[in-house]
């Protein structure tokens, strides 16, 4: 039986652990609905802090400061899954944390995450735990090469990942783990990468955006478009997998499932993120509800919003590299010469190579039109410079 839980209505204060761009866009959505927003992270003048009502600055391990923050809010969520579990536990002594600490615990460790998925019958890339060179050699013998060796914790955007091609590379690859626990994954020769952003409320209402299709460059998301170019059967299957994952983890909030589509049309879950996702940025301009508003609704116990697509859409990330290529500030006006293109910047002062600074969104008459238009807009940022 679903339990009726009173929603936290506008006027309440949302607490966010982490203060990057995902927190910024969540804070903007929350403020549009009339919520107050407090953020907590070690950074000052952060992307989320700039648009929040209050920016708390402190270490995640400073539990007195974390509790002081939690006492000023009505609910806590996070925009960054590498928040230590003690931080979320300290908040949970005072207010609800959504999704709860268990979801964080499972998803911040690749071995726990893949183990949980495999136990629940969700298809994942074949994997092995690596705690010694002997483990690594055994995994390579059983699952074969090429393969990927990842650190079990604190990885994102391909950080802490090594591709293994030959047996003689194993000792050096193991040494590079520096004693950290690792996960060995069979190499997936995927046809495409997709993601499903889904939300679930405390009353078990579930809604998922249609899968996004993602193209990466140098391990970082480059361009996303929606709807993904997959069959409707595969779309349904991906959404059903997401539903099973959110239900078995009892997620209250929003969670993203990253999947590989294999050449023979199977789905394998690559990774979970218990939060909004870079690929979901397109929802702000292409869907009736953005992923950020959906996260807010799920966390506050409001009914979920429609995930309907207004039009095919595409998103292009803007990394610090654009500033470097432009030799200064990119030509925003040139990108916006296409009136359907929308610019979203995160308020980060320092454009470094590989750093996510913002993105461009557009809708189009078709996916191909949207993708072409967003790539052209991004090219114009540096062309005349
Ligand atoms: P991750 O940090 O696990 O999301 O990995 C970042 C990117 O590396 C993925 O989006 C893939 O493009 C690639 N990748 C990760 N794991 C594998 C794998 N087992 N086989 C092939 N490519 C992978």
C-alpha cells in the first residue's frame, strides 16, 4: 500500500549537498516554484551558491557544520554522489535525505553498484573485483582482453579508468591503482550509449524521460540528443529497467541509468548516478518538465511533472577548451544567431581544459536537424576568433 506523505510545499527550504552546475540548475528550478534553497559544499561563490538563498561553506567531514546546515532546511538532496556517507547520515539525524543514504552507499562504489544490479537480475557488463595483481590476472584470463580497469570509488567522466589491451600491461595497470580497490570490466563493443533519467516519489509514482542518446569525446559527454535512435521496443525495455532499478533501490528522488546498446541490440547497464545527469540538460528546453524540476518534485513529495517531449532536441557541452580555442571569451552572439539555440552557463570563473562550463540546447524539426544546428552553433563560438 502506498503511504500518503504530506508534500513539502513552496516556501519550504531545500538543502543541497554539493554546489556544482547540477545544484545550480536544481536551485533555479526550485526558486521558480517558490522554494528557498541552501547549499553546502567546500567551495565559495560556487555555481549553485551564486543562485541559492544561502551558501554554506565547509568540509563534508565537518559534521557540526553539516548539522548546522541541516537545521536550516526541510529536506536534503544531493547533486554529487561522492558526498561521504557520514555527511548524509548527519543530515538524516535532522531532516529527511532523499534519496536516502543506502542509495548513496550503493551508487558511490562501482562494485557495490554492479553487485546490486546483478543480484536483481539487471544486465550489466561482466565484471570482477580487483584487490590484488592475482585478481587482475585471473579476471583477464576469465573475461579476456581488451578490458577496462576502473577504481571502485570516486570515478566520473572516465577519471581513474585504464584500457587494458595486453597481458604484459597488467602489473603496471595494477600499480597505478595505488592500492585502491578496482573493478575489471569486460570491454563492451557497444553500438551506442543511452541514458534514462527517472524519478520516483515516496508514494511510488514513477516517471522516466524517454532515453537520451549520448556521444562522448575524450570520455566526457559531448553531444546528447532526444529521442534516442533506438526501436520503441528497446525504449520500453530501457524504461522498464530503470523502473526496476528505482524500485529495488527504493529511490525517492531522481536517478540516472547509463546504458550501452550492444551491436546485437541488447542493453547493459554501465553506471547509475543518484541525481540529475549531463545528458538530461536537454530536458530544460525540449520537455514539458526539466529533470531539475522533476528532482525537486520527487524530493518534496509533489506529483511528478509530464516528461512529454515538446520537440526533438540536442545539447552540446561547452568545456573550458572553447575559451582556450577562442583565445578568450567565446562568441556568444554568434552561437545565439540561431534563435532556437539556448545558452546555459554555470558561472565558473576559470575555464580549464575539460572543465564543464556550460551547454547549448536546441530543439529542431527532427533529431538530425537539432544535432546539426547545435554543432553549428558551437562551432560559431570560436570560428571568428
Ligand atoms: P564510466 O565512468 O563508467 O561512465 O565510463 C566513461 C565512458 O567510458 C563510458 O561512457 C564509455 O564510453 C566508456 N566505457 C566505460 N566502461 C566501458 C566498457 N566496459 N567497455 C567499453 N567502454 C566503456
